[in-house]
C-alpha cells in the first residue's frame, strides 16, 4: 500500500486481495461534501456489485441525504460523535 502527498492511497496485491471471500470495506473519514470527491466515489460504488464492496462515510453530512441513494444498499453514514 502506498500513499501520495495528496493522501491518495493505492493498494496492490501480489496474489489475491486480503478480503477474498468477503466484501471490500472502504472507509471515508471527513466532511461528506462534493468538493472531497464524493460524487466520483458514489458513482464508482454505484457500478460495483453490493456483494463485493461496502462503504462507510464517517463525518458531518454536507450534501442532501438522497445523494447517497445510488449506493444505499452498500453504504452507511455515521455522523461525528
């Protein structure tokens, strides 16, 4: 796994993903707003079989709740504590 200066993390597997046999868990932490690239993330998740990946959004929701509708079957939002 490598991280760039912008904070982008890239994972590379030599044989099989570490989550073989269960969905990939993706965690987004921060203010849930469009300028953070949430549109691209939601679009990407909308094209993935719900059995293959799940998304948890952790942070203040700063967009309409219906924006998460395309991924409602594979995403959950948790507000900050």
